[in-house]
């Protein structure tokens, strides 16, 4: 058998002698040009069918774009491919592709020129942002009352700061629209994960409860799954620090509102106690700090203290406890009247 090109009588490889085979051998099929997509809004680059934020150097992005379009011959072993940028003309990169590898026990090196073109596109996240897409709604409400202007202002500032923090790692952390309603304020948030984090942190900031509900708003045919939108109701309590509440028929003074519990003083015992937000549905606000009155101690016995009713000035006898034993006759004290019963504060 003879080499098809030089007629030499050697071992043949695909009809060619070793020398002619290595000279004619094409280790890769290189297209006329390669492309990669860049989002025209945020600069994200499509890499392996995923959009990633910048962080790669130009040669890495271009090398990825070329390698996804070339076909490597299966005979080539120990393959190494590098890309060299020769020139850049706007959105076109003139490159040289360096191929290294081994075939029929010989190491080869070949170079191929190729152009890489930048295609302007819009990434899915930016497409969602500019179309007004949102996955969740935070509903800020107050129990049995309207939100105060101060509460709304604090919530606006808090959510704005949270969005600035979260958007560094989640491009869907944005507010599509802020809607002021008679019953409160709604915030349409692009990402459910971001909305959930904000709602939880809002509750930690203001106290109250968070309740979640969702419903189907569409269907993604490409993924064969339903699309949901979530409503996160953040309810600020009707009471504030210094107000008076009733829980399980016992009156309390609110001393501190925390993220997990409410610190209160039992007005019957004069002792500090805690009520969790899980029990909040059974709490009823009965008085505010503005309802506190002053009166005078008229007499003290070993077991009772006598004061004047601040409304009709009739004497009222109350049992002494550890807090009231320190008081003196004639002293002015603060009291709260709840269901016609007087409690010393």
C-alpha cells in the first residue's frame, strides 16, 4: 500500500503516511466565527447556558465561547486549547486558537484564526425587571388601627436598606411598585426569597406577626410547572410600649416589644411576664399610656392600701403586694382604671 499523497511505502493512517497524516491532520473543526451573549442592561454574560455576572477576563469569556462551537477529533489525546486575542474591533475579537495534543503517538501543535462576535441580548433577570415581574407582595398592616406616618416612613427606609443589601447577591431583589391603600402599604417584590427575608426582618423591627399565603398566577410551559405569587402579611400590633392589654382575662402593661415575645407586667401580681407572638391573636388592647391617672394614698394597713378613685374621689381598698408596700400615706401615685378596677403602676 502506498501513501495517497507521496507514494511512500510506510504504515498508513487513513491512507496517508505518518508525515503526510500529521501535516494534513485537523485536530478540530473551527467555525468561521463564534459568538457570546452579553446583557445590554447589566453586563452579565451567558456561560454554558447560564447567565453569570462579570468577573471573568475577556480571554476567559472568549475561550468559553470558542470551545462551545468547536468539535475536537476523537483521535486527539491530551488536548489543551488556549485562545490569544490578537485584535479587538468594537464588538468583534480577532483571535488565534492554539491547539496542543497527541495523535498516533506524536505531539502536535496547530493554530487557527477565528473571529468572536459579541451579541447584545437581555438576560432573564433584566427581562423580568423591565417587564414589571414580581413573585411576592409584602402587605404592611396594623391591627385594629391605621399605620402612623412615622411607621410608614420607618418601613419605607427599612425596606429600601434591605433591598440595597440583598440586590448584591440577588438581581430580583427590587421593588416593582409601592402601593398606598386605606388599610396599609403594599410592596411588590421581584424575588420571593428577598421578600420573605424582608418580611421576617420587618417583624423583628416592629414586632407583630407574619402570615403567608400564595396562589397560582400562571403556568411555565417550558418547565411544566405552575407559577405562584406569594402574599406576606406583616401585621404591626395595635399596642405600643406603655399601653395596656388584656390576655386570658388578665390585664398587663406592655414594657417591651421584641421580635419573638412581648415583655409585660402583670397588673394583678405586679410581676414581669412574657407573651409570645404566637399568642398574639388572643391579645386585646384596652388602654393607652394617655389613660394613666394620678391619685392619693389615704391609708395603709398591714394587708391593704387605701386610695382615692380619681374619677369620683371615693376611697378604694386594694391588697398590698411587694411593690406597694414601699408606698407612704399622702403620696401621689399613678394608676390605670380597667373595667372599673384600679391598678397601681
